[in-house]
C-alpha cells in the first residue's frame, strides 16, 4: 500500500466517524467537492486526492454544533469550519465543512455579496499563493490583502459571518456556500438540489450525498467524469511522505 493510500485510509476513518455521528443524531450532510467527485467517478477517493470535504445547509450545521462534544471538536480556519477527532492518532487530520446559506434571489444582490466576501477573504489571508490566481484575480486580491493589514482580525471575521448569513431569515430560492474558497463563493444552487439525500458507496463504506449531485458537480467541474491531464493528478493539500 502506498503512503498516499495509507493517508487516505486515515481520512476515511474520519469520514466514517462523521457519518456515524450525523446518522445517530439525524443530521443531514453530503460529501462535497473532490470527495463527492471521487465518490461518483471513482467510487471512493480520487486516486491522487489528499483531503475530505462535506457540505451542510445552515440548519443542519447548527444541529451538529450541539452534539460535537466528547470525541469530536470543530475549529475554524479563517472562515471554514473543520471537524477533528479528539484522538492523538488523528489530531492533525480533519474534514472541511462547507455551509450553504440562503442566497439572494436577485443576481445583482448576490454579486454584490460575493464582491464584499471576496474583499474580506483577501483581507483575512496572512499569505496568498499568487500562482493560483489569474492576473485579474491577483489585482482584486491585492488591495484587500494590503488593506486587511490594518484591520483587527476578529472584526473582519465578525463582518464576514454577518454578510454570509445575512439572508438566512429571508425566503429565498437559492443557496450558496459563502464560506468557501475564492472561486466557489459565487456559485448559487436552487434549493431543490439539496432537498433529498441518498447513500452512495465510498471505498468500503457508505456515505451521504445530495441526490442533485449531477447539477452540483457540473457547476463545479464541467464534464466531471473526464479526469484531468496526468500532469495535474497530484496531491494538493495535507499529504506528506512522513504522515
């Protein structure tokens, strides 16, 4: 077994524990991002993937917060909640939770919200991997990055939370993960995409997935059943040879 495969086995244990916690307390969640893509395209991990992601609508995440004690903890890295096991063997491993909030029905209001959130993201980053962004994105990130140096961290986080959750008391037709990576915060989905959940195989376990996974994956990856070029099939996140 390769070092990466061993690493994925440890990540799978966290997924299994998370699934059992949610199942026990009737909390709805779905695999998301590359974890969902792997489940649908590979029936498990993308062979070169080295992280795990789930999504939840806000109301389900609030239920999770009430039952997280004991062997589990949740901490935020900047604006993204991370789920950890309280276990020395897994203390550095986690899964990211992407929370879907109500999004304005007006595309103009949504775009304004996205602009403010991206500004706040730029202001919150201590370091930016500039090579990941286009020339236009670099310009849009540079100003808030410099501006953010003079603003208190907790103030920026509080404003980010307020903006992201602003429409949750309104009746809207769409959802969006405003606490997502830079490019992901602009993608809205109709609420029907998250209405129903199914169990799908992931390696040798079963995990929850939104029934509308095709629309979700198409919006994120285009023709998602076609793997990327071989040159792009490399771990991007946590994996190290000495893990």
